[in-house]
C-alpha cells in the first residue's frame, strides 16, 4: 500500500514517511493537554500502532476511490484529496490507550 500511495501522490519514500510522522504528531497535539502529555502520546508504541491501523484504513479508502483516475488527475488534486480523506483520523481516538499513554513517565533527556 505504501508504494501505491507514493506512486499515486508522486512522492518519495522519505516524504511519505515525513507525511506519516507529521500526521501522527498533529493527531497527538490535538489529543494532548500540554507538551509533556503530547510527548507521552508520541512515545507510546501501542497508541501509534492503533493510530496507524486507523490511518491505513483511511488510506485504503483513498486508494479505492482514487485509483481509477489517479493517472488522469493532477498530482496536487490527488494530494489534496488524500489529505481530506486521512484528515478524518483526527476524529478517532482510543480512550483506554490514551489513558495508558498518559500514565507513562515522561522521557527526560540524558546528557553525558
């Protein structure tokens, strides 16, 4: 699916990864109360795995709807359409995983 999205949106693998991380960061910011809270959400692998499952479901929805015309459509139009579809992830949340992530100790940098 990753390669197909990259092909349809005409983006590199690096830009695809940056897009995913940026979307997850934005989601965490939206569902956090403060900076420490956001850090806890970002660092929680179970929460990320859940989020990624939901995000991938939306990406499959994009592929299903856009595949037939992706060779004919302008790449900027496809990117905008993709952004509209995956933006729906902002409305999703998993209360038990959010609560569990918030109970984690914040990550503190260590300087040697």
